[in-house]
C-alpha cells in the first residue's frame, strides 16, 4: 500500500500545485487481501467559481482512481462507487465488464434500475 499512497501523493500534489493541494489518506478495514485507503484532499487555494471547483474536484478524483487501478487496486472495497467514481468501473474490470454489461442489458433492457450507476449506461 505504501507505493500506492506515495504515487497518489506525488502525482496529485505536483499536478494540482496551482491550487496548493495537500493529499493524505488513512488506512482501515484490514483484510488478508489488503486494506482500504481513504483518500483525503485539502485544497488551500480552490477555484472561487463553483463550476470550476466541482470540475477540479472531479478531476482530482479521476486522477486518484486511475492511480488505484494502475497499482492493482480497486475503486472501493465495500462502500460502493455511486455516481462520483462509478464511471470508472469499466476501467477496473477491463474487457470482463462486457459480461456484466450483457447481464445488465438482459435483466434491465430499458435501464430503469439505477441508471448511470456502476458504469452502466447514461444517467436519466
């Protein structure tokens, strides 16, 4: 977990230096196969425009999630991914996501159940 933490800290603090970002995380939920690294970001100089601030927030999360996947981690251990990081589920599972997508389409052809979540189709 240390290489993952260090990669996130280095990448995020360098890439978003303009906004004086500080990255830290805490570990919990220890299991034989790993632990949960909870990402935390402090932005000392955030954009004042709410739309810019939200775009920055999403970009920071996108960057952190990509690093998780690059280092063999997953999006989330047990809290679910929701709309914030659900768009990355396809990346986590790669080509295997096609199987999940086929099951979802077969069971919910009109995309009525949780549309746009878990990487399945657009939000309605």
